[in-house]
C-alpha cells in the first residue's frame, strides 16, 4: 500500500491532496494529467468545475450537505458531466448575499450527466441558512487532481514532481522546503537578488517587474544558497507553495 515519495504508481494509494511532511519538506499526493517534467513546476490544468450558479434546495444552518445547480456547460468538458466524488478535496464558495460569503472543503459529490442538481457533502457545517434560487455558489475540484507540465500564462504551479510520471499515474509533488527548479540565467545573480517567480513554462526567474515574462508572476520562493564566490550555483531555493 505504501508509495514512496520518489515513486510513480498506476494505482491510487492515498487521497488526492494528502499531505506528507519530512523534515523541512512538504509533499502533496497528486494525479498526473500528462507527462511530468521533474525540472519544472507542475500546474493545475483544471478550470472551475462549476461557475456561478444557483443554490438548488433550501438548507438549514449547520447542514453539511448543500445542493447546487449544474449547468450544461459545467464540468471538465463543458458538457455538464461530473463524476461521483470527482470534486473530493475541492472547494466551494457560497454567496448568501444578505450575509458574508463562506468557503468549505468538498468531501464528496453526487454525479451529474448534464444540467441538473448536484449534492455536495462539506467538511464543516454551514453558518447561515440557504434559500433556493436566490443564493449562489461556485466550486472547483482539488488542485492536485490533474497536474501537468504546461506552457501557459493562465495556470498556476501547485508543486514540483518528485518523479517523472505519465498521464494517469499518481505521485508526490513537493510543495514546500529546500528544492531545485530549472532556473533562468539571472536567478540569484547580483546584489540582493533572492526572490524567484515561476515563468509560464514552470521554470523559475528573478522577480523583475520590468520583465513582461515575469511581471505579476506567481511567487515560487527565495534563493537559499549560491555557489562559492556568489555565482548562481544550482541555485537551491526555499519553495513556497503549500506548507
């Protein structure tokens, strides 16, 4: 049953998103949506499963189940199809409008085969009563459900693969701690050049607001150690994703 940190498996051994800590390093269990490159950050390839939608049924304060409406354009393929428990480990945000919005983790969900209601089981009770049709919600699946090595400017890195996995395999991603990721030439070069960001391809670059390739980029962490004499070296970085 045990899956080593540096092993890819064709079989799911743990819940998606499971956290594992070893010393200064933290890992999350994930599923590869394509061939993963261990030199580059792996990205969440999914968009939201359900866009802004109505609450389907009334719910009392303290309920741990809510029902939302799924549109025919929702789901991974935009066809309203969402498998049972596909949203396990995901997140829902609910907008009561008259009260503060709230988020909850998704424990499981019922299946949909097109437009229609879907029941979400939540990881904690809801703080306000929900009214059908007049309140709204949105939800996403686990950010570790479909990770890919991508060249994209609209997706975010969620971890660094510990092993070269292929589509459909399960693996651990490092999300925190001392790490190495393929650097651009300017990383850690020059005075006080420590902060690094992800480029569109999952490599890291210096945080240069004057460079359109990295301006507003996702923070990856900071440089831990240069080579003797101050050269770039590896460089080793402190990865800052999910602690």
